């Protein structure tokens, strides 16, 4: 089954409604770099918040961390990234375009049909220089994963948090990869955000914890509204495993361009802590008081991309429907993810309506991310809110001036209820938490 939304439509909606813009657009854009606009930044923040809540705040066996993007260059020698974080690259001898060898079939350039060179390994880490002198000794790398910041702080965190294993350390932050073939909008970019958990466990319990985290992470996407039939789990073949992994499962999503990795959940074994122990000379083993044993913990790593998750949530929520003979585009985003929760819409810019509408906006904006819009017809304003996935619109009309009641309209069912202004926060809070939208509820006190 193909995904409903095609990529062009999503990219166009993102531009039109202020989710995502091409980076440096007035200079012609910069390949594979994107900027999040006023609506997109809220969506992205909500994705990260949902992850942080589920992984850190709602558990007592995970703590958070925020480490520097630039790290000691020896970290990357120890982690194996200097030697092994490579992709095979081929170059066209005619047009000089470069391709990932494993993405090209045969020996001809997919663009011009020219002859391709033999593959050579290309390291994907971005290099820069620290300080004013550009010399070999001052090379630093932009991290290609946030995980290493966690491994090198393992001892700091264990000592200061006074937690026992199993213990997770979570981090959200930017990563950089000099991808040979970025593309598909924000699916593969050279700068992106990671949401990574390194879950340290006793060796021997790692297989069970791997199964546990695959299920947890799958359920997280479903809980946030992704349709189950658009998700699947695929185990890596031995030839696909990253240099550090003993085993790995991808959660794949049916993106507009087909099934592709959304998140990887790897069993990194004791690879990283062993390597850092060797290279730093610092013993990173853990003393398990209960077992009376010292060992290097194994690590289960659910690693997700913020931007790739944003794309999956957008694609899954995207819908085009016919309403009363008119086409509407709507994002059925989960209320937690919706960039704007409530839009306050006076029926018109009539001078009598505006003060009450502003009063309602003021009431709501400290509790919910609220938009105020009084431009154009009410129908067009509803469409605009539908397109950015706003779950509820609150309309103020002339009757509101007399009975101090307003109409709440549901994005998905289009049902409307009339609610006294004084109960608005309570009703919206309940609806946003998932209470059914009943069009004939207690609150519909309007007398006709
Ligand atoms: N620390 C392990 C790790 O980084 P990965 O499979 O390379 O594993 C994990 O990346 C996730 O990060 C991917 O499933 C994807 O969601 C995201 N990701 C990786 N490379 C990306 C890129 N170039 N652009 C956007 N997201 C990316």
C-alpha cells in the first residue's frame, strides 16, 4: 500500500504554512539544509518533548544529558568513527557527480550514463579546526551521533546520579554527517537532530532489553497517532550492521518514497565502553553490588531522528477530503504534536466582536498554544487551521456578546458545540487529552 501523501504536496504545504523553508533561500538555498518556520518549530519541539517525557520524565531508570557537539578528537578514534564511519563512493568520470556505490545499480552514472570510478571509502564526519591555527593538531569533528557524549560521561552520570543498572542516559541534540546522497526533503540531511538513549544493562540481559525497547519504541509512534499498518520492524542482516553493533532492528515507516528507516534500535554490546576504557586509560567497568561482580555493561540503543520523525508524523497525518463539495487539506496530527492547539476566530473584524475575541484569546494563551486570526472569511480561516493541524477552533459570533458562549469546532469530525466562556479552558483541556467530541454535551446550554 502506498502512503497517501506525496512528497511534493508535503513540501509545498510545509512552505506555504510556515513549517519548513529551504535554508538560505534568498541565496538560492543550500543543498539538504532546511529551516523550521513558526509552525514547524512548534511541531518539532512537541516531537522532542513527547520523546523526552516518554524516555526520561516518565521513567525512573533513565536520566538526561546535554553534551558538547565538539569532542576530543581521540573520542572518534576510540569509537571507530575515524576508521569505519564511511560509505563507499563512486564518481562519474563524465559529469563528476558522486554517488553512494550501494545506491547505484551497474557501472553507469544514473544521471548521464557516464562511466563510474571504482568505489572508494568516504568518511562522513565533518572536520573543522579549533582555535586560530588551521593545522592537523587542531582538527575537531562535528559529532555524527550524540551517543559518544553519553559514553564518555558514563562514569560521571553513574557517580552523580547514584543509580544502579539497568540505567539509561538520554540526549537530544544536533548531529552532522557529510552524506553523499542527502535528499527526500528532511529525510536525509547533513545536519539533523538525534534523540538517542543509551540503556546500560548487565551482559546476558541484553537480548531481552533489545526486544523490550523495540516494542516500546514501536508503541510510542502508534500512541502518537502513526497508523500501525504504516510501520514495520526489520532486523539487520549481518552485512548491514554498523561497526559497533552485535544486533540491530530498524523501525521502518512507509514514507512517500517507500519503506525506509525511521529509527534504529541496536545492541552495541560492550563495544563503546571497552574502546573508551582502552583509549583513555580510564576503567569504565561498573561494580554491580547486588551480583558482587565488576563488568563492562552492554548497551541497548534506541536512536531516532527528530527530523525524520517530523516527516513521518506529517506524512501520516496528511489527508485530503471533500467537505460540502469543497476540497480540504487537513493534518490529523495527534493533539500533543499539533503546533497550535486552539485558534480563536471572531466571525468578522466587527468592532463589537473583537474585544470579546481578544478577551477569549487572552484567557487561553497562557494555558494552550493559541492563535488569533481575524483575517478573511471564517471558512478560509478554518481551512488554514486544518492545514496546520489545529485540533480546535473557537468562534466568537454576535450571540456570544449576549450569552457569553462560544462555538468549539473539532478539526476531524467538524462537529461543533456551544460552550460558556467560563468553562472553555476545562472543556478544551479535556478534549485535548482525548475526551470524545460529543456534539450534544452537557456544555451545549444554548437555548433556541
Ligand atoms: N547512534 C546510532 C545512530 O546514529 P543511525 O541508524 O545512523 O544510528 C539513527 O541513526 C537515526 O537517526 C535514523 O534512524 C534516522 O532517524 C536518523 N538519521 C540518521 N542519519 C540521518 C540523516 N542524515 N538525516 C536525517 N536523519 C538521520
